[in-house]
């Protein structure tokens, strides 16, 4: 008999930008954010308020299966909480911390529930994939921050 299995993952990323800018940038969810990762997938927003954002993903690159609904609860000025529901469940907490005046660290904690233990990604694979995503985002975030200083 197969039973559900939940694995916890943790990742940290530091940005060369102040916390206020990082929070605003990270929680300004847009339809085409996936372009930063080289994907053609698009977000379809079902709700977007100061407190909560709900979306699904669409596009021809979408793997087969059901795309989960994603819900983010915004907790200004320094955190937000993600929950998904669908084939697999992912819960994530994002917490920002100022590192001096001009740097910000993002600590991410995810709990992912798999249909069975054999499907669970090992910690290193999940965390490396998450860091790879945030490496891409970092380039855009820091570039946008530098532009904001000039403008």
C-alpha cells in the first residue's frame, strides 16, 4: 500500500538590494514572470489583491496532468506564504531579512507532499532546482534595482 509522504526543503538566497525593494519585486506577480526562466508558460490570475494572489498556469509547455492552483498570502513588509493544491501539494514560506543597508536574504522553506515516498525528490535535487530558479530571478531583480537607482 502506498502512502503520502511529505518532505521539507530549505533554501536561502541573498540579493544586492534593500529589503523594501526585494519584497515589492518578489510579490509583484505578473502574467509573464515565467519568461525570466525561459518558459512560455503564463499565469492566469483568478484573484489579485493586497492580501492574496490566486493563479493557475497555462501554455503549451505545461506537462500533462492537472496544473495546481497557487495561492499566496502576502504578509508585508517581509514575508509571504504559498499553498498549492492539485496532483501534489506544496506549501512554502518566504521570509526576507535585511543584511546591512543594501542586501537582503530570502529564506525559503517548502513542505511538499507526494502521493508516495518513492516519488519524493531528494533534498539536494529539489534545493538545487529551487536555487537555479532564484539565480535567474536574481539577475532580473538586481538589474531592476540598479535601474531604479538611475531613474
